C-alpha cells in the first residue's frame, strides 16, 4: 500500500458543492481506500491504496463524487513522497525575511507545455511572486492570497491545466498526516 494525498477544488462548508468531511471520508472508504483521514473542511484527504497512477486515482475519486453527490469536483492526487519533494523545493524558503504565513502552493494536474509556460512568464504582479517548478507553482503573497491576482483561475487560464491552491501550513499539515497513515 502506498500513501497518497488528494486535494479537491471548489468544495464548500455550505452552499454550492457542499461535502462534509465525514461524508467525504466515507466515500473514500467505500471506494476501497484504506487509512482515510481528512484535514479541515476544504477537501484534503490522506489515504492508502495499492500502487496506482495518480491520474487514475483522481479520475476514480472524481467519478465517485459525481455519483454520490451529483456534481463534478476537480481532484488532484500526489504520493506522500512527491508531496515531501514539493515542500523541500520551495524556493522562497531560502530567501531572507519571508513570512511563511504568506506562502502558498498551487498544485497542477499535469506539467504545462512550453508555450503556456512562456505565456505565464509574461505576467508579474509585484509584490506577489511565483515560481513554477514542474507541477507546482510556489506563491509568495505578502498582501494575502485573497488579494492576489495569482489565483487558481489565473494559473489555469495561462497554463491550460487544472489547479488548486493550499496555504503553506496546510501543505505541511497534510504531509505530517501522511506520515501517520
């Protein structure tokens, strides 16, 4: 069994696309995943599964959510090892005077193409900054993520991939949780 972290985009505590975490946890267990744990009410799930491709796992989870809840939710899946690599590779951590409270990571469902990357690099919104590294975009938003133009929608439109963002604390907490599975 391998440990995976799944993050869902666009589920809410109330209103549209609402999924309560106990219901999400039950969905994962019913789908045959083991050691299922959720973290906060924003669609973060740590689980174990036999060795399977991330894209296949994401598609399976998306299908199960649509079947049970009646709406589509983008899901991104990473292995615990890949998650650790994302944490280690954050380029902003090496900079002086970086406040981790303003760090975020936008995870991409696939590696963007070279033309999309070239297009993205044309955009800069100081003081907010980003660094693309494979399937991760590291963000530093000193004015707060709620005030930046560097949103999921921005990266999806420029890179032509699906994306979802988590703050640095959540990224670290999910990794710690994955070590207990």
